[in-house]
């Protein structure tokens, strides 16, 4: 998902934004209210509601892209996307507005 599209989705009903960075990264700032570090995601699959559109993000987009692929392939979670460029791209875009 591109940053512009994510900005439109934040705050909508039926939308879930999850920061998969480590807790120390999350504490430095995030646009998500939910933090589930990548290492803990498999223990929290029940939080990934099939009724909601889910977007996950990490620092650069690499971890979240891999996780998205795995969740779709291995757990048949089809309502998931990732933020292209991750949190770094979000911060960079916000600073240029």
C-alpha cells in the first residue's frame, strides 16, 4: 500500500494498522496504535480479524512485505497488505508536506 492510500484509510471503521517493529522502535514513534513485533505475530494471529482490512509495516518495508507473503501463503490471510517503504518512507513523506 502506498502512503497516500494509507493516509485515507487511517481512522476508517474496518481498518487495522499494525506496527511489526520491535518495542524500542515503536517507542520512537508510530502512526499505529497496535504494536506486535514480528517475533510475536504468530502467537497473535487471532488479532488479525478476517472482517477488517489489515496493513502491517516495519522500518523499511522489507520485513512487512515478507510477513504479508507468509501470512497469505501459510495462513490464508487474504485481507492483509503492507506499507511500501515502511515507517521511514512515512516519516520522510510527512517531513516534506
